[in-house]
């Protein structure tokens, strides 16, 4: 797995853990650490969303290359 995919995966995982905390305990770690919808919180939420899209694209690309070479 290349470095870009690891970075996007890590950031998406952090976002998923935050949503898990919100769902299970009604506790938003990002808001707790950086403030309720502060500029920095919005940047983090946007970054998580962009990384999710990037990870999806990288995964599809890897899957297509793998199927081309019969991995």
C-alpha cells in the first residue's frame, strides 16, 4: 500500500472513530478538542470527507490494476 493510501486510510479511520463515539455515547471528540464548528473543526471534517473520496478512488484504482494482472 502506498503512502498516500495509508494517509487517507488513517484520516478516514479517525473520522469513523469519531462518528462511532457520536453514535454510541453522543460525544463528538473533534468538537470537544477544537470547539463546536470552529474553523479548525470544519477543516478537519472537510479533510476527512476528502480523504474518504480519495481512499475510495485509490482502492478502485488498485482493484482495477489487480484484476488486470489477475492478482
